[in-house]
C-alpha cells in the first residue's frame, strides 16, 4: 500500500534554558513508515518518547534533524522543514490529531466544537451540524448535551467530543494519543469500531494506547520505542 | 505556497534616544491570517503595531501593504490623506481603551454608522439598519442604539468599538491588547466574538497581547518580542508547546494553569 507518512533519522531533544541549558535528548534516529489503511501503535514504557514522536509528526514539536514526509495532495511534504502556513494546510487537509485532552473554547457548544472542523472546509452549516450530531450520538453523547460548552463535561465525555472532532473530517492520516484512556468498555468498543472503519477507508493511523485490549484490536503492528540512552 | 503577503515589514528600526524600540524587525502577514505579537511590557510590541499601521514612522526599514487590486503601497511614503483613507476603509484599529476610538458624545448607533458615512454611504435607513445589525453581532441590545457610550460598561464599550471597526468590512485589523483591563468573564465573551467574527469575515489581524492564552486561542502564528527584537516566531502551538528561545521558555513557564 501507499506510504502516507515516513520519517528518516528523526532527532528531537529539548534544551532547558531555565535549567542552565540542560539538554534532554528524547528521539534519536527514528525511521518509521506508515501505509494507507494500517494502524501502527507506538509501544514502550513512559519516557520512551512516544508522545514526543507523535507531536513531532504533527509539527507541534519542531524536529531537530531528519525528515518527516507526509503525503499531502499527492506530494510528499517535509513537516520538519515546511513553513508554518504549509504545516497548517497539511493539518487542515491531511493530518488529524486527537490529543488526550480537549482544549475547551469558552462559549462554544459541543456540537459546534465538532462542526467547526467541517465549516472550516467550506461545508454548509446545516450539513456540518447534522454530521456532528450523528457522530456525537454514535459516541454516546446524548442530544441534551450538544448545545452546552464541554467545559462542564466529565473527562470521558470531553474525550469523546475530542474524538468526534478528530474523526469527523476523514483526514487521510490520523494521530491518536491515548484515544480510550478515560472511556468505559462500551465507549472503547465504539472507538475500536471507528478506527476499523477508518482503516477500511484507507486512513493511515498512528496511535499511542496503553490499554492492551484496545491495542490488540486496532494495531496492525507495534513500533517499539525505548528511553534514550547515551552510547556507552 | 507562494501566495503574496498582505502586509510586510522589512528591516524595521526605531530608537527612542538610547532605547532600541525596534531592532531589525521583519514581519509578514498573509490574507485572513491572525498573527500575535507577544512579549512583556516595554518589549516593543505596541511600537511595532504602530509602525506597521503607519501611525509611527521607523528610523529605517519599510512597510508594504498590498491593496485588493494587487498594488503595493509603501505605507510610510504614502501621502497622509491616502493613509487616512486606508485606515477608514481597508484597515481597522482596535485600541485597548475603546474611548480612544469611540466618540463618547455620539450615540452607539452613530458610532457604528459614522465609519460607513465616512465611506460615502448616505442613506439614513441603510446606515441605521447596518448599525442595528452590527450591534446584534456584538451582542449589544438594539434598544441601546440611541444611548451614549458613556452609559456602557467596559466590556460593552469594547464590543461597540469592534462593531465600529468591522462595519466597513476591513481586510486588515490591528488590535492592541483588545481584552486588557476587562474582567475574566467579559474577556471570554469578547475573545469568542473576535474569534468568530474574524474567521467568518476572513479578516487578517495583527494582535498585540501580553496574554499567552489569548494568543493561543486566536492566533495562527506568533512572534515573541524582547527588547525590540523578534526572538522567536512560528506556529502558535509550536512556539508555546516547544519554545526554543530562553525568553520564550521563561514566558511560557511563567503562566499559571487555571
């Protein structure tokens, strides 16, 4: 299958200037290929750099060296060197990201938090809201909550709103950071089903997932990571 | 990705005596983009806003604006009447203190309608209905249309200023601490209004703020200033989540999480 995302010799470290310039290496020489329709789960203990890798793939963290090629509108674009506006275009069209926590915007209802992703793509407001409503219902967010800003929602409800927001646009590549961490068994099953449907449509998925059952249900393969060690 | 910029500054320098207020600053803004300029008091953010908008001349450097027909204008070489026309039509300016922009002795509706009249709209009914429409968009009750701004609260004044600025559908708006000095609850409402109006009307914004949460909510890109220099720039979430410059790291780590 087509390679959708590919990293080569990806290096990322953090320099903490407030700690006397302490340098914390996290990723060294990551080579990772993700194909259309497959789900790769990043595995490894806490501190192995799974979230750092995922944030780097999204362009949220800036790679130090190496490349992150993403198939966008038929071309490979290097997220590691692209200018900010090119990265925004890639995120808009191609690369979706479901973070662990919803960033709540005051006064925006759950329905519109989800629908605005479609509105930004020029989709008619009624259609966008209809699709948002259906997806929220599928994720067991009852209709009476749709008009309320999610600030007052429980952790699990916020996570499901975040999932709806991440899945609604059908991005060809999805990054999922602990998508089921605060969900009960019933809702975990819904998410597993959504991931399977997305894969069947050809979506390439990178996930971080500590829940072994969910991981076994969605992963086509694991990408093992271990905490950075200085060469002895 | 080579769409032309709407506004560009190159090599901007400005000294106030010994103090370097702007030191070799370059800025680009594209149509529909929101750029936040952040930094502490005295870092040169407001000076930069004033230089970009033609209100203060730099010692050296240039600012270019591209008009709707694609012509470039050297903002600091324009005749004063042309610059005033630009400020009344294509551009808008939202001040921290709305009293700087509003006419306190003129009714709320008059404040909104005045900018339309300055553009040559003469039909009273059209002006009044546009004023009503804009008061509604900024969530001011239409019964207040004939009231004087001095009877308004701080948050309402700020919303009235935004209505007055946006009624002419500017392509570019300069904002100087638009939520500064307001209660937190009033800030949230105003931010949401700015966010939805600016997105819907596809307005480009240069936003000066010392509040990183405001920048995160509104801006596509961010430029961090310290002592007259832009020390770091990039996508808003990159700069705030993975700050590289020591000053940006200090700025981000100093924010309290609510």
